[in-house]
C-alpha cells in the first residue's frame, strides 16, 4: 500500500487533486508553445488513481467497447481505463511503429504537421470507440484519430481528455463530441 492507502481507493484518494501535479513548461517543444506535462501525475500513485477515477466516471456516458489512444501519453491512460470499463484498447501510432498493413491519416499540430497510423486488420466493425488523450489542443490529433476509427468501420462515441487548451480552439476542429476534465 503506497502511502499507506488501500488499493481499492476507499480512503484518501479523493483528497488528491491530480491537477496540482500537472507541470506547465513554456517554450516546449519549441518557442511559443506551452506544454502541459502529466508525467508527474502518473508518478504519484494517489494522483494517478484519482485521475483514473475521474476519467472512468466521465467515460461511462460514452459506453465504449474499445478505447483508442493516440501516441504516446494516452497509452498510459487508455490501458487502465479500458480495464476499468471492460473495453479493449487500440493504439494509434506514429509512422513506422506498427507491423503489417496500416490505415494512415495526416493532421495539423499546434507546431507542425504529423501522421498517425492504426493497424488495418483489427476487428473494429460496429464497435463503439472512445478516443482518450491527455490534451486537446488544436484538435488535429483527435480529428485524424476519428477518421481512422471510421475507416476501420467503428463508431466514434466521442473523445475524452484530461486537459483542454481552450484558446487553441481544438474542440471546434475535433469532429467528435469532446469532454475535458479540466479546461485551461
């Protein structure tokens, strides 16, 4: 029991505000960008559990059968969340990271252009997919991920984020119902 708390989350966890652990890093990955770093949240077991509890409560409204996570921090949210919800997990990766045939989509980042890929041979037809990511910024990543999910034959239930950077207008470009636990 790290920190003396039970693993079932019955004591102390609700007192932990994971938001207090998020670091703000100006000028990363390049000048003019303000990066929100969730890694300190993940390093603190109480904050991580509290964050996952809040994500789990928010995710239930989407009734997903699969959680889709764009690379890379979202992987650390999606797997435990999927376990809590009884859902599967699909990783959306950067180019060259997946074996076999892939579906790919280009997208615009806050600071450039990128490409995401998903395995083309996953059995997603008719499944209800929830996109989970740490930050909603310009909306390019979530929009590209939603296009990949639709191309794979699944229904996009929505998107769930820890943080939304409201001033960047990503919600308008997301092309899905988006929910954020914290808007900045």
